[in-house]
């Protein structure tokens, strides 16, 4: 008798996708087999698929923003049951390197990536510590945002917002729209900036205090007007642009904090007057990936309704149309493009 098979969108090399069938994974003693319901497309997937990330090995199965249902568990997995809704963290941290031991597992020096069991397939298999259970009533599309929202949560925590402060969010794709929502949970007011009118409208609907199109209105002058010349207390650059970092830094208030959240590719250099940082007492930081504590907080935000991720989904596509979805993200079409893979009836 032949073994049951599953679909996977296989990348043999950059720019090349094909549907392949292979036997369904058998979970090891400490592993969980997850039947994937939804997987969101991350801009990193687009960069990797385009061959613009030298650290990405091929062939591989991409995808790392997934929700699904427990399909099977290993003999040592006792806290999960078959059919239980879950979300997955696709990066396995080593737990023993200096970064992990010092409480920075997001910067693990020996991470394991799911090269052959990514989220663009019917199933994935992961260690039980990388699986997060959901409440039965949780919206599975919303839950698939756990990983990117966890990264946002970490970035926002580095800004140490206080109630009443003003944060500027530059770039209102799904990431920027989550940043502004998390900032508001800290009691901050938000200026949301983007060039796409539909994204500004979405920011308003999600609670932005001010929205602005920098092509139509001078952003620096707008910030001065809104803050009575003080500047913004914090800023997030959610677009990969060194020029935007340079332009935003002078908009900070004394003691202001700026987070370079988006990776900048191709690589570029910043041209910043160090006296701005010296005399303004600015804090310039970055944030990368997330830790389990960030993931749990992100799930709480989603499941408690504090951050609306479900409404960020603009397109649902079948697994076989992944190539189309990647192209849509590349062209900034819609908001979150999500693959609908196995949906429970």
C-alpha cells in the first residue's frame, strides 16, 4: 500500500516554483505534525525567492507565517491533541549558544531553518516547543500573523513607549499597520505615513491619530505642527530605505528613539550627522526576529482583539497560485496576501 502524500511548493532554485508530491512527514518523539490551514506571504519570502538573500539555501520550501491543526504527535508530546488549532514558529533556536543563554534567542547563533518543511505545503513538522496552541474560537487567518506580529512586538518594546507619547510609523504595509496598533496598546498616539491612499485609509480605520502622504505634504513640517515643534518621541521605519532613516531622524524629539525595523536590500550606508544623536540624545536601534515571549504576547494581542490582523488579509489564494502571490507582494498590491491551503469545514 502506498503512503499518503502531500503537496509542497518546491523552489529548486531562485525564481522557479513547482508543485511536488511527497510522503507526509512522520513526527519524531518530540515533534508535532501540523496540517497547514493558512500561510501568509512575507516580503522576506519574495526576497529569498528572487535570489537576493545569499544566506538562503536551495532547493527549499519557503513560508513561515502559518496556522493549522495538529495532525499527529510524537510519543513525548503530551500537551497537544489531534485536531487542535495551533500556530508554528519555523525557526528552531539552539538554546545553548551565548545569545540564547543571555535571553536573546531571536539572535541565536545556531538556528535551524525548515529548508524542506516550510509553510507552503499541506503539512509541516516541528519540535513541540515551536508549536503554540490556540483557543478553539480563534480566527485562523488572524492567527497566521503570530510570527510577524511577534517581530513587531519586539521592535515596539525596544522603543519603551510611555502613555501620551507620539510615534511616527513610516510605511503602512501589514507590518506598519501592526506597529501602529501595538503602539496604541502602549497608550501612544500615532502619525501614520505612506504613499498609497488605500493604506492611509486602512490606518485611519485601525485607529491612527493622523495620516499623511509625504508626496503631498511635507512630513517634517507636519510633525512640527502636530507636536508644537517638539518632534516625535519614537519612530519606526517599516520600509527598507536608508534615505528614509536619514530623513526621519531629525524629526525626533529630544531623547527620541528610532527603530530600523525593515532590512535594507541591496545594502546601503547611512549618512547621518553624529551631532544629531549626540545633542539630541537619540537612540537609534534595530530589531530582528522574535523570542518566544514575544510570540506569546502577539498571540494574546490577536486572541484578545487588541490587534486586528484578520482585516489585513486582502487576498486569499490557493497553494498552486503562490507564484502569483509572490508577484503581488513584490508589486505592493493589496495588503497581506495569504495562501489558503487546508481549511477545516
